[in-house]
C-alpha cells in the first residue's frame, strides 16, 4: 500500500473471482491487494490486483447471512463480491465516501 491517501477502513477478505487478499477503502478509491503473508517475518508480499476510483462505483449492497458479501457494482456494469466480516460497515463507509466525493473523487 502506497500510503498516499488516508485509509478509512481495511480488512483481510476474499473476492469471488480474484481470491484471497486485502481490501482497503481510501478517500479516493477501493483497492484490493492479493499476495501471500509471510508468517515468520509477519510481513505481506501484496500486489495491487484491483483499484476502483470512487467515482466509478455505481452502487453497493450487502448479501448473505452466514457468508456475508459486500457487492460493489461499477458504472461499466462490472460487479465485485468481497467476503468481509461486517458487510454493512463496508457498505456504509463506501456510501459515505461516495456522498462526499466531488469531481475527481475529492472530498467536499
């Protein structure tokens, strides 16, 4: 993670097609990293697999009772399903950033 934007929420999770990884919401984007954790050194070798600018998010919703999913639909019709612990918390956080985003994803 590059640390350029303020992190709002982050969590280990999985995406239905991309597999296991780490999801991060910043003021400007939703970023999903994949890679392997190194137990002996407590480090993660993570690579950015997906970066979604906030202005590209058409909507969010939650799914599931036992296996909870955060569903993110993009303006271009793509849909991503992230398995997170608290899907409502993620939905509310993303919707809050979207509500505060102006041109170019900047908070107003």
